[in-house]
C-alpha cells in the first residue's frame, strides 16, 4: 500500500532586490545574488544530504522510498521539498533556518510547511494554498525595533548597520557590517576558491563546488568592478544601465497548463498528481533553459562584436564584456551593463527570447515567451537601489501597455521595452518624472513616447468574430501598436545621418514650446519624409513628436552592439 500523506516545505526569500542592491559595491551585489541563488536552489539539497535523506526529484519511481526528502518543484528561484515524515520536515525547517541565520545576516527567510494527501487532493491546488500562506506571513510582519548602535559604533557605509573591523583578503582592515562581510565572503568562496566554512555535508567528496554562475557556461570575462562596466576613462562619471526583465502573463500561461489537469478522476488522483509533478518540472526547466540560452546568445554577440562597439565608446584594449548578470531565475532577469549599450543589449535579448515558443496548453498550441523590460540608465555612482526601483517601474509600465492592448485584443502579444535616462538624481515616481516631459502649451500631451513594442503580433493576422468589430478595434489600437521600436530606430538613425548634434538638440526647445515651432524644426531638417510611421499620407504629428523626443534624448547614450552607428 503506497504512502498517502506527505509534508511539503516551501522556501521563499523576501525583499530580494533590497538585500541585493543595498550596496553600491559590485562585489557585495554579486555576493548577495549568489547567496539568494544558493539558499533558493541548492542549500535544501545539502541539508537533505546531511540528514541522510533522498535528494533527487520526487517522481513515480521513488515516491514510496523510506527517508523521503525530495525536491518537489523548483521554478523561478523558489524551491519546494516533500517529506513522508512530519518530524523530518520540522527538522529540515530548523536546520535550514539556523544555517541562514548564522551565515547570511540580513536575509529575510520565509518558510511554509503544509500537509498534503497525494491520493485524495489535487496537486494543482497545493501551490496556490502555499502562496496564500506566504502572503499571510508577509502581511503579519511588523516593523520591529532594532538597535543599530549606541552612538559610539562605526556604521557600515553599505548597510548602515553597526560595523566591525575586518581584515580583507590581502588588503587593509576595514569597518563593515556582518551583512556586508557575509556577502563579500560568499563572493570570495564562489570566485576566489577561498577556504571558507560553507559546507554542511559530512563527506569531503560531496563538498559543493560554489564556482557556478547561473548555469552560464563562461563567466571569465564578466567584470566585478563598476568602472569596468561603465568604461569611465576620464573619471567624469560614466553611465551604467540597470535592466529588469520579467515574462509577460506567465501566471496565465501556467494556468492554461494547469487546465490540462483540471478534471482529475477522483479514483486516480495519485497517478494524475505524479504526472503533473513530472510535466510541471519539465515545463519549468524548459522555460529556464530558453531564457539561459537566449542570455548566452546575447553575451556571445557582445563577445563577437567587441571591436566594433568598444571603438565607439572607448573600451579598453583588453577584451572585457561590459555586463554583469545579477539575477537569472527563470523568467526573472536583472543585469547591469554599460549605459551606452544597455538599450541595445536589452533589445537583442528580447528579440532572442521572443523567438522562443513553449507548449503550455493541452491542445498542442504554442505560445511565445514575450517579456516586459525596463532599463534605468544612471551615473555609475548613483545608488543602485534607486536605479533598480526605477527599472522595475519601467518594467511594470511595459506590462501595463500590453495589458491595455489585450483588453481590446486578447490574442495580441508582444515584448515591450521602456527606459529612463537620469543625468542627475532620480526623484519621485516614474509617472511624475514623465509628466515633467510635457508640451508647455498643453500639459496633457506627454512628449515621451515610450514604452515601445518589439516583435508584436500582426493585428491583421488576428481573427475576430466579425469585420465591424475588427475595424473598430484596429482603429482603437492603431496608434498604440505603431509605437514600435523599429519606428523609433528609423528616426534615431535619421537624426544621426542628417544632422549635427549641436543643431539637432534644438528639438528639445522646439518640442517643449509649441506645435508651430516643431513643424518649422521638422521642415528645416527634412524630417517629414521619414516621420510617416503609420505608412499613411498624413503622419500623426503628436506621435512623431514623441518619437523624435525619445530619439534626441537618447542619441548620446545609444550605441549598437554590432556597430551600425
């Protein structure tokens, strides 16, 4: 008789971005990112080994073994483990929590344990139930009083926590907090092969190899200093780009996958649950591999075209890739790159991932892996946490645009990119920043045209119920879908080829003044032929004005990886 009752433990980490980007020291950022990856994906397996429990994936072949402590699901940087014994699940919880508290100060750990009957309950409901429990836990968190010092202690520059004197490896003594020191120590354990006590397994032969970066094949050329990304030769303050990317509608796509398992035979729950576990793990691995492969292709493109873009923006003679991946967890991606390359690098990744199709539904139809992306271009000394906050807002702005289109055309899909250049300090919400970029004579007309669509569905190829409905919808979204990245690029290239920078920057004064001045400007620089972005006899003046504004705004900070400009 097979075992029926199991205990599932879900590991989650709160405030990830805050933990990673609290510091402006790139090695601390990388170390924090690696800590989260290790805790989310690998630490649980080490603890299972230490408890002499099974640690392979849970499936039909090993469900009834003794000492079960399998990994159940692993997706997007989160892991769930399943146990046949409640005491083992509790012990796992204790060991996991103790290890994180001792080794990684400042990391916010959340753990939920839930009882599950494999033969009488639907596994597809388990994830939602656990997520609800996690939401409740997060909601119960209170702002606890924390003594950060007695007025006499040094404070860490990165974390503003009490600092201790630490002897850095082959360096001088410095004052940093335990949290900052933990991040730097883990960075050293990963990349410098330092002999640090991060092993919890009994056998030396089972000790982990920490030198493993997000499953990417070659990390040797990625820098670990901001100056090696910004390529700031003259020390006047170079630019970096912080890119945040997230898959569009992934929740709904997973729901469509779950729909294939919605109607289960009550007499056959066990077999169907086991089939779901196997198929879900295959799906999440497939998605993760597609993102990793697209990222690797984008990195290889950077390597192959180094001489082109490095000559344009003053890169060092010694080849060094001006990019550092920070988070690669399924469809959740964050990386830092050279500010002059960041938009084109992000666009190249988007085009690669948008070519990928995944089978989510049981009817055999495939769906594209589209994304929403945000790029915050800031001075290299700008606080990382603020830059990431803006990049996340830009990512959400991209997703809102797609949602607006899908309200009218449900089958429409596209990847969308938004960016913001901050030549000073980022102040306020993105919406407020954008309102400042308005036409003086009409504050309701925002000059910024972003976000832009990349590889969107051709609206003419979408079948609708009747012709009149199709015509109405086409008119409604005509302007929206014509905010296309290709149209923006055409105008950007035209500005590069037609005019000198000193003259073209007069566009800002003309556009912020009045429509008449803008028309004179367009006539002077012969813009009207190219600005017909709708392929109609009469161009949309307001849209064209936005496209030009975005192009002029970014032209000093846009370089093609392949050296087109």
